[in-house]
């Protein structure tokens, strides 16, 4: 019986970010991308979200290589957490490899990891797979799609892409190669669906340059520009405009400093001599001769722009003499944080220019006509939309079917659900462990569902601690019960309620004594149940109740 090609998404479906896809045939596996995601509003205290990689780690002996489409965090951000557990070569273009090295060096894993630099047009063998790198346009240089040759046929995995006929650097997406692959025969197409809800074509990056130029020209204020740290084309545009209008440039934000330094070293960014100035020396430069490029386009609480807005930045004090340009779009879920930062900047008197209704940002993802074009060029037997929320995947499928593709040859997958492809069929198969691993500080995986449930409960309802001192011999009450409230009520302003709660707790202890209940767990349970019932009945609130017994 002929073996099937298995495609196993571990992230990137029914969500934005966390992109990670396994290709499996026989005993061989390869991985495409290894990304992280952003925590949502209910993930209290969580810093980073990565895919559940337990199944991949269990099968690490079969992993022949890791292939990266580009250097964005949602495609390489989880690498350190994987490379700590597996040993497989990483294949990437020059800039992507450099960004991966930065990330692995931070975690002390660079010395034990093999990273191979590959140029667009080259092909790499990995087990029974051959992976060809195809140049595409995106919002970061050196982005590629993959043509993955398998024993069953060729699979095209687009990665994040757009078609920019006037790119600021490099060439446009290699449509010729996509067309050649279509003529040779494509078994399956896995396509970026992020922008499928937008009609037409994605605007060129050159549009942003025109808009930025008007904001720099004749400006007599200090200019602060924030964008994604990885948007090298945008950063380069800002530096070029600063040079044109005789301004110095300072860069703030560790991630942006690292990326700019790497790009200068690799030759992706040519910076005029003497234009860069250290943040510690910006006060020696007149405001109308200075541009500050900053992280924080998503309103992140530790970012440079956030610290400027809330007067926490050591070198920058934002005020009426500043023009702040936010040259990025909001990642879904980050809108509230961004709005908060913008409002604070306005409150400080700064002029804020942001995306809505302007050409300050263009997406790096293909719109409807570009998606149709790649589909028409490759003419795949099977189609699988990826990289998008559930509605985006379905919208992609509907659009491709409207072009004549058979509905039964479209697969809408789910994270952890195996897609089995044979010469004639593509269908959903078994499941493997997949989901979210929440990282808090430096402890990967220690924030589970129970911890998140407790954090949510504490955030919404608060906490009530009941401290009782009991005899170790007969569980008789010696002192207390004492009550401590945090995030529920302020004790000094709620004396009547606190007295009633002490009464309920005392009655619960009397009940235990009368019924000869002496084990600590049962006593705690009785106190907790009675307090919880009383509180909900009288206040319609359910704080977390923690009974504490001191034994003497």
C-alpha cells in the first residue's frame, strides 16, 4: 500500500501567529517555521505563547531539517524552545539565519545548533524531501516560499508573501518560478490567508515612502517614528529621509538596535557616515535635527514608545515639540494597548500621526487578487489555506472554489489535525497534541490552564484570606478567624461585611467542633463553602477564598 504524505499544522490555523507546520512521509519529517504568538487580554501575566511541541519532540529522531520562510517572530520566535530539545539543522536565507542566530545566542544555544544559509533558487535535500527556496516579497527582506518535492509530488508552501512590482529593495516575487511549477504539476498549495478579506492588491512599500517624505519635509519638530523592529525597509526609509533632511538618527529599543546592527553587518542597510547618534547624546542635537526610531508600535508595556508615553524613558521626555509617527498596523488583539499609548501621547501635547486613513503602513500579506494569481499560476490538485483565523481560511476556500477548484479537493485544517494526502485524495486524519504553551518570565510551560483560571478569577473577583489558629490536639479555635481582603473589598471601608464574614467563619468552626470534624482539609472546605455561599447570596460576587490554618 502506497504511503501518504502527512501535513501536520502545530500552529498558525484558526489564529494569527504561532506558525509551525510538519511535513511527514515514511520515517522522514521536516518542519516549516517555528513561530510564537502574542498573549490575549485574558492571559494575565503571560509574556509569550508558543505551540505545543511535545509531539514533535517525541519524534525528534525523524526530524531531518527545519526550514524558515522569513525572520518575523511569528515564524522564528519559538526556535530557542525547540532547539533546546531537538537537534536538527536549520535552513534559512541570510537575513533570516542572522536573526535566528541572534535569538539562539540569547538563549545560549548557538554553539549547539547548525544553521545553513541558503539563497533563493537553491534546493536543499532533507531525507526524502527536497526543498526549493523561492523569492517572495514581504515586509522583511529575504523572505521565501518553498517548493517541497515529496515522493507523491510537489507541495508549494507560500509563507507570508505579497506581490510588490516596485519593491524598495531586491526583485519582485518570482512569479516565473511559480508558473514553471504549475506547468510541472503541483500536488498541493498551502497559501497565506491573512489578508484574504481585502479586495484588490496590497499597496507597494514605495507608497509609504511618499507619505513619510511629506511628514519629514519642512517639519520643525523632533520626529519619533515607531515601527516593527523587523521592518527593515521601513527603518531604512526613515534613515534615508533623515539624511535627506539633514537630521541625526537615534535608535531605542533592544530588539530594534539588534536588528539594525545585524542588517548593517550583513549589508542589508547602508547608513551614511555620522548619521547615527547614541541615545545618551541626543540632548546635544537640536530637536528639529533629530529623528528617533523606536520600538512599541503594538503598545507593548515594556517597549520604548510606551515608556516615552508614560514618562518612564530615561532619555526621552515627549511633549508639544514632538511629531510621533506610528508606521505600523495593529496586530489583532493589540488595538486597546495601542490606543492607550496614542491617547497618552496626545495628553502630553505631542502631535501623533497614526495609520487610520493614511499611507503610513502597507501590509506584507497578499490581498485577494494576489492570492488568486498564485493559485492560477501553480494550478494545484489540492488547496489548503493557512496562516489565518477561521473565517479567513473559509474565505480563502470559497474564493478558490469560485475560480473553479473542486470543493472536495480543499482541506481546511486545524492545529494538531493530520492532513493525509494521496495521489487522489486529501482528507483530515488523526490528531496529535497541539495547542498553546504559555511562557511567563523564564519558565516555559509552567503556566497551565489551572494557573490561568486562578489568575482570571483573581483579576475579576479578588481574594479573601481566612486565617485561623487551631489546637493541634482537638482542632479547637485558639484565635481568629482573621480576614484579609485583596482586590475584593477594602477592609476599613467595609466593617459590617467583614464582621458578618467573621461570624460565618466562626459558625463554620463551631459546626466542625460539634460534629467532631478535626482534619484540616474538611475544616477548610466547610469554612470556604459557607463563606462562598454567603458572599454570593449577599453581594453576587465570588472572590477566591483561601482558608489558612495555623496549628499550635
